[in-house]
């Protein structure tokens, strides 16, 4: 993984407590893939893991198998997956449009940027993943066919379910919690 001194310095100047770490690999992780330093699996209560629809490639954020789970950290308010990608990927939340009740979450390749679609943060002892942006009111996460959305209403659309996603720090994603 290549990080420029300028990018790392900028991250620390912005108040980062830990630079994401990990070793990119061309092959999919095995059940024995261990969590990288300062990384978090992000898991639902039902045991699904946050990841990109096409593992380790930019695309929709989905909830799926522990074998293709992303390894994340929050760096300068961006949710970043660096471990199995040739370049960093960060989560972004779609812009608000008139009448929107939910906003799709996706992963994009590139540098960490404050313009990544809002502010991601851990909340509480369970390190629940939260998100905020000045133009919207976040009420929680919802999954529709395993695709992740930020919910802007107190109700959940038909065919979707409310999900709580939290940090899961364990050696292996396949460990039970």
C-alpha cells in the first residue's frame, strides 16, 4: 500500500487518531483473514458485514458475507476501506434530492476527503456507526435487498429493514460475537 507523506501528514493535521493500515492483496481473503491494525469489521446484529457489492471494488455498499467483509476505519470523518484495495476506498452518501426519504451509500476509490458525503463517526460503547450531514436528518440505517441506505424518516419503506451496524473488533470476521 502506498501512502504519500503529504496524505498522511494531512490526515494527522486534520485530527486523525490512527492512519488506516493493512496489506492489499489480489486474492480474496480466506476465513483465516485477520483484521488489520486499527481496522474494524462493521457488522449487523444478524451477522452480515459491510462491504462493496463487488468485493474490494467501488460500488454500492451492501451487507453480506464475512468472507468478503471490508476492513474499515474512520479517518478525518471519512469511512475508509484500505485493506484489500489497490487504492483507498471511502464511503459516500448520495446527495439529498427533493422528496428523498433515504440516501444510497456507496464506495468510491480515491483519497480521503471531507467532501465524502457527510461525517461518519462511532457512537457509544458499542461503537455504532453514525452519519451526519448539514442538509439532512439521519434517523438510522436501512437495508433494501442488502443495499445500505441512510434513512431520513422515522419509518422504514416496505421491503426494507432497519439495521444497526457497529464495529466488530475480532481477529477474524467469522468469529461469533
